């Protein structure tokens, strides 16, 4: 969160991922979560991101290249 004028403002970010990139991201986060568990740490942050990515709506769109 970023404080601006005494208010907390959350910024939203959108990622454009194809199926392969999404699968790699979920796999990498899951591997990181497993390492944290082995080390005896807390996985709250990784769990939160994993749930957001897994539960995110998929949206189809076209990319138009211009010169």
C-alpha cells in the first residue's frame, strides 16, 4: 500500500500470461512454498499470491503490432 494524503491506496497490476507462462509461474511459486515449509517458515505471502493467480479470470485478447 502507498500512503497518499493520509489515505491507503492499493495498486492493482494485471499480467498477460499465456498458458505456459501461467503454468511455470504456479509451479515456481509452489516450489518456493515447499522450500519455505522445509525451512520452517511462514507461507502466508506465497499462499496469497498463489490463490490470486489460480483464481484469476482468464480473458482472451488480441495483440496488434504497429510500426
